[in-house]
C-alpha cells in the first residue's frame, strides 16, 4: 500500500495540494468571528508584510504535515472508514497537536521575527482552530489520495 507521502506529494499533486491548502486556510480565517481577531490580525500581518510567505510556508510544512497524518490515514484505511475528515474530527485534539508539532518546530527554527511573534500570539488557540478545519482537511487529503 502506498504511503500518504507517495500519494500526495507527487509532482502532479503537490502544487494543487499547496493551492488547495492555501484556499482552506483563507476560508477558515475568513469564516472566524470576532473572537478570532488576534488570529485574523496575525494572518493579515504575515500576508501583508511577507507576500508569498504563506505559499512558501505551506510548501515547507506540507511534508511534515503529511508525515503527521500518516498514522491516522493508515488506521483510517484499515478500519474501512468512508470519510477521512470525519475520522480526523473525532480525534480533534490529538490530530491538532500532531499537526502543531510541525508549526512549533518551524517557529522554533525560524529567523523571521515578525512571523514568530505572530505565531506566538495565536498558538494558544491554534488547536481549536485546527480542529474546526479537520473535516475540510480530511476531505482534501482524501481527494488527492
């Protein structure tokens, strides 16, 4: 059986997956209410002061994210589930922390002070925000796998 990396990170799929991931992030940010003002401000700061950074960051994060999703995908496929987004959502806190391990590592090793500061401002609520995106994330992964 092919790994999730082998399925998703092909030369054909990777660029489309990056674009879809960026659209997913944009949609998630814009759907947040007033309580997400710090998240929206951080996102606006990063996209305004570092144009192209989000695309660059998604490209850099994708392999790590796929590695983090691999065990969930393996369990999902052996369990015969039909909806990977639903599968991920049922394991929300655990999956969120797995994915945040990638961004935490990137922030720790980043030389971009503004980005690290913006990340630090939203890290506390990041798990909750990722959890709300898991159904869409799972659907996207399933689309390419």
